[in-house]
C-alpha cells in the first residue's frame, strides 16, 4: 500500500515538472515571438524613404507600406502599430528608412514626426511655371497649387507684391525644408529669406539709384539675361541705369524674347520689336512690370554696385565670346552692330 502511494506521488511530481517545463517553453516561445514582432529586423532595402501625405490615415500608410514592399512582414507591423497606438498618431512627412529597422523603431520614428528635411536649390529658372514644377518635385505641394498662389493677387499682396513681380521674392539659393511644408509656409519661408537679403545697406544702395528692391530685381533679371559672363554685369547694369536716368527706352533684346515667349530666338529681328507687350522695352519706356527670369544674386549685386560709365549702347561682340562692345554714341553703336550682324550672316543665323 505504501509503495502505491509513493508511486502515485512520484507521478504527480513528474506531471508538475513537465507542466512547469511546458509553461516555461511556452513563455519562452511567446517572449521570442513578442521580441521578434517588436524588435526583430523587418524593414527591407527596397525604398530609401517613406512618404506620408498630409491628411493620410493609418490605412493609407499601411497600404503604402505593403504596395512598396517596405516590410518583410506587414502583419507584424500591423500588430505592433495597434499595440503601440500608432493608428491614432499618424504624422505626414518624409521619413528615412534603414534596412533592418524593427517595427518598434519604425513606428517610433513615424509617430514622433522626426522626418528628414529636403534641400531645394534653385538658380536662374526662367519662368514661374518652371519654378513651380521644380519645387513640386522636391516638396509635397503640387505645381498647380503653387502657381495658383503665384497668380493670386490677394495672396501675393499680403507680402507687398503683384502677380507680375512676385517672382522677385524667390532668391536663388539652397534651402532646407520639410517635404510636407504647405504652400503657404513655403512662401512665408521664402519671404523671410527675402527680408534677410534686403539688408539696410542693400536698401540704401537701391534708394541711391532711385529704385525699389523689386525694381532692382527686375533690372537684374534683364542684366542676367544679357550677360553671359558675370564680370560684365556691373557694366551692363550701369548702361541700363544711364538709359533710365535719361528717360530712354531700355531696348533690351531679352525682354522681346520673353514677351514673345519664344526662347529659341537667337537673332532679334526688326519685326519682333513691334510685338505688343508691356515687357517689350522697345515699345515701352522704363522697366517692365516684372522680371523676365529669376535673377542671380550676382546680377542683383551688380545693379546695386554698378560700374559708372557714359555707355548707353551695347552690342554682342562679333567673336561670339559672350562679351559686348559698348558705346556712348549712336555712330559707334551702329558700327559695332554692323560687325555683329555680318558675323551672324556668316554663320547663317537667321532667327
């Protein structure tokens, strides 16, 4: 009888030990599974960035992640996101991905909104449409939205511009912005930079030549279009300032090309000079209503620090070096122009 009780007791102990072992193994498996879901590597190397659009919800994010193959296992991401309450903490932006990131690390990144900024560098873009298209490739807003604001008289008036001259607000440079920057915040950032550029010293130089900062930039756009070489910009700027002071028409060929919106023109013919446009400085005295291109900083500074001379005429050099022959009287200018026209004829440049 005693042997049977001992045997029964031993069996029970064995059962308890096995049960404990099963429990330990189960807990270990659960722990490993839990660890892998949260901390195991899950991000692939298929995409460098995850873009979350403004107004997107978790379903949108989850759809993007699956469609772009960003994760090895999207199911564990879904489980982790729900447990970490990311489904209610979605923030738009451009997020840098690293192969091998865990669900937890990715979710913490997205929920914190800790996105990586983008660098926008623009220089000498000719038209507002080109500018809007370029910017829209760097940040979230569509080009049509940017153009709409550029063409909104009430919007640009808030910054002291018109729809004709607002393009002077955008100064060529490199800027760091967040990808999901709104169009309004983008304009505000550009205006802040514009205000910083127009220091009291630059403003005083503009006043000394009887021009506003906007007018300086408009003239600089013409100087920039005329000058192939930066070292000639101050001389060209001085020439046009001389013409403005004398009340002469600027008669700048680039303004005619801009007015006609035909940038394939290499030779401005007499028939083009009568093209009716407020930008045609052969028809209208003074500056055009807006810039004919985005002027470079060098061109703006060239107007402010122009080279004094008595020049009122210029013509491209016949050697096609990109430099100009300058003249202070019509006779010398006609002689310079004749040499250049002969050079064009020799090269069979008709248009």
